[in-house]
């Protein structure tokens, strides 16, 4: 019943709505006119002066809980192999052996013994001793007995202090030689076939040295070095020599410049006996019974200030050396200058310089160069008036380096050896002094490949212009040498040397067959005649092979004078022919 009433009301409302729509749709039948005055006012708006703020509302994160249902899944895993891990550690230091022994024996009855023993690594000190013996009981045929002996006992000690190093060296040397320079085939010497004691010469040398040197790293401090050297030298022909040298150095940096002062005081005295006139039945004259009746001594004082400067690739050393020689009583002033410039990261370093010096000629130095020298020689110091030099050195690579040099020098009182006829039958040597201009051109080339290969090549050419003598006696104009070391798998070590000495001339006071004499006036103003003897050029080769059985033991063989030529380094003194030396070494 209620539903019928509702439907009836909806139909009535719909009919009324449709009737009003029909009346409003005719615009011409409806109009509205309004008459009167109206006031229109615009009211200004009001602005809200309060800025809006964002208010954050606190929200709590809902706590979510998860429930994991355990479930076992069957899986398989096959790991891949990996390399073991390596620790990066420093290489251990090479083991050092304190002892070394080398022993051998060769033809010409040649025993060899060389023994070293020293301390190993230490921050406090270092020390060592050396004992050496090398001799020969035979020599070339058809000449006098030529046996020789070389013996040495040396010791050294070095103490490392906080800022200094103190070192000591001492030793004893005993060398024996024979004046064998006479031909047994010559009837004059037929009676001296068994001569030994009368031609034996013995040299005993006892020496000591000490050096104190500072090691300051602070450039504001003065680094210094002072040394004391002494030796006593004695021969069996009633001769003896003492030499005392005190030297040192002071140096300090002033900014980039290094100021340096070197000094040296060298005292030497040599005493010997005079010889009696030579008897035809003697190889060497008898000594005068008057004892040490000839005394030669001299003092050389050297003072050398210098300044060393380094500017990037440029380096220079400028100074002078003041030297006084009591032997001639002269005062000398020598230059001390050198400049060098590095190009292309030390690939080429051109250099040039000027220098000069007074060189000590002692009986010890003379017999070291020529062991057959007479004890009655006069000792005069050599003065190098000047030497001007220049060259270039550098490296083509990390394995190859070179050095080329030219120089021009002037020497006064240069000693030259000649066969003596006043105190011996030309089987001893005396010295003559001359003034020499010497021009030199030389160079060296070296190659090194790790520790496996080492090769060097050297050549020197010298031109001598003498003031009085015809030639620079026994001194070659050309010297060539080449050598190297090759290591094969750290087991075999091969060493080889080749050298060449150009022809030389020797001065003979006695006539020589086929040689024309030269008449001249010597440095003392005395007219003399002598015979220049040409000595043939020397070419020789040496070879050594070492086989290392273990790190401690090895065996070796050395072959010297492979050319088998009995060349003469000194007139009338032929060398040994080919000789072999076998031996072994041990480290412990």
C-alpha cells in the first residue's frame, strides 16, 4: 500500500516540472524591468598575514612480523681449485762467508796461496786479514836465474762511530827478484850460469795507516778527514827508506756551494851505500864499506782550496793548489778546475778541466814499476806543470757506458829507465830524467748484462816530445786491451784478456849490433852517445776458467801468455812463455 503512494507522488512531481519548463521556454512572453538608483562599492579584501606552517604528524611504523617456515632444500656444491696465497716479504740478504782460500800450482814451479778472513755484516765494525804467497822457481832459458817471490800479510780494522769512521791498516810485504837480464849464450856471462845470491834483490816493506773521517748529514757542520801514513822500506843492498804523510780535508756547504780545503805534508828520506868500481868478474859491483853514505830526502807541502757548485745539469769545481818541494826549492801554483754538463738525463756528459801536481818519486815507487832498478839511483820528484783535458762520457743504455778523453800535458823531471853499465853488466836499471810534452787520446767502452756478461775495451795513444832524449824509453805509444767475464748458469765462469803494447825503444849505453848510435847532450849538459834499441810490439792473451762445484767450493785453471812469445817488457829481460796454473777455492 505504501509503495503505491510513493509512486503516485513521483508522477505528480514529474508533471508539475514539465509544465514549468514549457512556460520558461518562450522569451517574448516574459520580461522584467527594474527602476531606481544603486550604489556599488568594492570592499578591499583582507589578507591573511600568517604564513602557512607544515605540521608534521607523528606516525608510528607498524610492526610487521614475518613467520618463516623452515624447509630443507637439497643442493650440491663443487668448489673450484684456487692458487695458494703468497705473502710479499723482502728478499733475505745474501749469505756472507768470513773465510776465503785460494790455492794452486803451475809450471815453472809456481805455488799460489791466497787466504782471507774477515768479519761479516755488523753495524759496529769491520775487520779483515789477508795472507798471500806467489812464487816461481824457474824462468826463461838461456838467461840468468829468474825466480821470484811475492809475499804479503795485511790486516785492516774499521770502527763505525755515531758520526765518525775510524780505520786502521797495517801490513808487511816481502818481495824477491833476481837481476837475470844477461844471456848465458854470451861468452862474457858463461861463468854466471849458477849465479843466484849475488843477483838476488829483496824488498821488505812495513807500513801503517790510520784515517778518521766524519759522516755528518747536517750541511751546516764541517765534515773533516785526517789521515796518517807511514812505511819503512828496506833492500838487501844496504838501502832503506822512510816515508811519512799527514793529509786531510775540510769541507762545508754554503747554500748549494761546497767549499773544500785539502792539505798534505809528505816527508821522505832514502839512504844507500855507494858502489865500488865494477869488476869484470862481477855481475853487480860491490858496495862501499862506508855504510849509508848517500842520503836523499825531501818534503812536499800541498794546500788546495776549491769551490764546488751544482746547478741542475751543470757542475763545476774551481780551485788552486799551492805546492812547495824542498828538493828543488821551488814554489808551484797549479790550477784545479773542472766543469761538466749533463745532457739527456746523463746519456752524454761533456767535461773539461785543467790541473797540475808534484808527484813523489820514491825508491818504493820506482821498484814497484821496475823491480830490477839499481839501489844507487838518484831520486827527483816529477812536476806536472799543467794538464789540459776534455772529453765526453755517458751511457747508451743501462748496460753500456763509454768515456772518451783527450789531453795535453807538460812534465819536468820525468824518470825513464835505461840499462846501467856503471854498477852492473847491464842487468840493472838506472834512471835518466827529461822534460816531456805528452799528448794523449784515449777511450773506454764497457758492456754489462746483469751479472752474466761483462766486457770492456780500452785504447790509449800517446805522443811524446822529449827535450833531450831521443825517445821515451820503454814507454809505448799505443796500448790496447779488451777483456770480459762470462757466467754460464752460475756454474762456469770464463775470463779472458787480450792486450797489445806498441813498439818501444830502450836506451843502451853499450853498442848493439845493427843499431846506429845517437850523439846528444843530456839534461845535465854532458855530451853522450847511446844506442836506441827497438823492442817489438807485445801481443798477449790470458784465459781463465772456473767451475763452481758448490757455493763453497770451485776449481780453476788459468793459462797466461797464450801466444807463447818471450817478449821483453824491459830490455834484456824476456818474460816467461806459456804458463798454466791449476787450483781450487773454498769459502767458509
